[in-house]
């Protein structure tokens, strides 16, 4: 399936593709376009939009898109993913929903990746997914 979101990724738009590829759709393809083109391109490509205003897999209240994906695809039985979703939320929002102490650190790491000169959003995702693999391992250890 094709998944589509806004270009110039940071926290949620890196965490969501990681989550989708690892737990929802192993053959997922990702497209990153200008914010004002997401919905038209989603329709043209038959893609699933995420982390865009007004979509099912977007922010709702204080919850971020990562949390919407965890809920929609029934991944909340994985306590490590639930903890990771709280960390992602803390990095991607004002961190008042869960007050997750790791959130600001993840935000700093994500911001740093944006300044490393990667050629595009696919390259940032490819480089940064190791961070989410490590965070998921950390979360698995924390919830045991």
C-alpha cells in the first residue's frame, strides 16, 4: 500500500512510517509532498494519508498520529508500543498529555537529523529508523 504525508519530516512523520513498516504493512511505500497537495495526491495514488489535519490517522485532541495508528491497527496489546507512543507524543506535542520524560530528548534527536544534510525525507527516515528500533528495545525492557 502507498502511504502519504507532508514533506520535511520530523518526529511523527518518521515514527509513523517506522511503525507502519514494522507492525502494519511490511511492503509499505511512502510519499512525502507539500502539505497542500497531500489529499489530492492521496486520491490520485490511492494512498492512505497520515499526520495531516482532518484525517483518521492524524492528531486528535492531544494525541498524535502515531497513537492513532496504534489504536486503528489494534497494536495497544504491545505495552512497549504503548510506551513508545507516549514518548513520540511527548516529542511531537507540548508533552502535557503523558508528561513523558523521554519526549524532549527524542524531539532534540529528530531536530538534529533535520540538520544533517540528508537529500530528502526518505533519506532522513532511512537514517533515523535505528533510533526507533533502539527506543522500541528500550520500551520493551522498561515494560518487562
